[in-house]
C-alpha cells in the first residue's frame, strides 16, 4: 500500500540553497520534512529548530532511519569520497541537488560505485523542467517540428553547476550522442556535431550578453517548421513562418517544484521517466571536452561509453 505522506530528510543543509526547497516541501500535500543534517552540527540544530524537525549528527543514523522515505543531498561533502561513501550504498531514493554535483571527480566516483546496485539517484538537472523548456517540448511536437540546430549562451564566468545544467539540456533535447567539438577562430564558442542523420549542430557561445538593458536569449532553436528563443526559465518567443508569439510562463510550476514532484512520485513507486546520475556525468564529460577545445583551439573527438549513449527521458 502506498503511504499517504512521504517523509524526507535533507543532508548537507544550507540556508542559501535549501530555504526555497523547504517551502515547497511544506506546501506539497504528500510530502513532509522530518529531519535535517548539516555539515555543521550547530547549523543542523538551528535549522531543525526553525523548521520544527529533528536534527541528526550522524549521517549513518539518518540514512538508515525507518522514519525517512527519501533523502535530499545538498552538499558534495557526502558524495564521491575515496574511502567512505554513505550515499552510494543507500537503499532510499536520493535527490541530488545541483549544488552537490559541481565536482566532476566526485560525481563520477559516485556513479561508478552505484553501478550494479538498485540505488535511485535523481540529479537536479533543473533546465529540463523549466516552464519554457516544457512549453518548447510542446511546440516541437505540435508546431515547430524536428530540431535542426541549437544555440546556448553561457557567461564567461559561468559556474560549473549552471554549465552542466545547460549542456545536459542540450543533450536531453537532441537525444543523440555528441561526435565532434569544433572551436571558432576566436576560441569563444564551439560547435558540437551530434550523431544524427539530420546533421543537428549545437553551438555553445561563451561570449554572453554584456548589455544588461536587454533580455538575454539564453538559448535558441531552429526547427523544420520555425524558430524559438528562450529568455530564461519562464519566457519564450516563437514563430512558424508567420507572426512572432511571446509567452510569459511565470505562473507555471518552477523547475524545482517539478523535480520535487517527480522525486515524490518515484518514492511512492510510480513509473515516471527521470534522468539518472549517468546524465550528470555525461554532461561533465562534454563540459571537459568543450573547455579543452576552447583552451587548445583544436577539434575534439568525443568518445567514451557515456557520451556514446543517451538517456531518452
């Protein structure tokens, strides 16, 4: 029998990263926050008191507690450790926040340790579930048609987690393996050719938009039937050979809310498609190839078992 209310715990809590998450858990009818663990015991005590939950000083006690149905990991301190990796052997579903998988070596080590196990780890690859992305998927299926090319704009100071999310977004939208990475002459952008008979190309532009007086086009797609531009998480403009339509989706569910809903449904035993840790590792591998191509000015051939395959969810 499915439980009516699912109990969650946060590992590696920090106020900056997790305050919005906790508010979403409180507003979810089937979820309840039961416990908090933080890298500092005093932080855990204060947060637990503020939110009316228990705090745990021992991560092993928390992971093995029968009162907890699912874990949310917000710090990379507890993943990918060389000698002790409590998350890899965890039998509970885990939501891995984007703040916890910025270090490629730790994520890859965790991925390796979980191979062959029944671990369910959902990485928060947040660009997959933004309102503008979900609306774009609808348009691709109904109006725009198949993708021909994509362009993603990155800032020169893009942090690793944000870059990983953008590259994962590209791979998830294309659903094909990258073949080659070619830098431009200025070494400020690269073209990624994918293994697709339509010769789809992804352009990753690191020049960014320095004019803050205009909305930045974070990504754009050219399709068989038209084009679309995405301005952040909740605005897009599109046209199909006629007038241009601009849609504001700020009242739709946030990416984090969608991610949390998917996590809850998987804890409850629902069969819903979700990305796995391999998708995060795949994006890290692609990021490494892209940065190498930009630094050296050379074309890079993509290879490796993860870059040769794609998760279709």
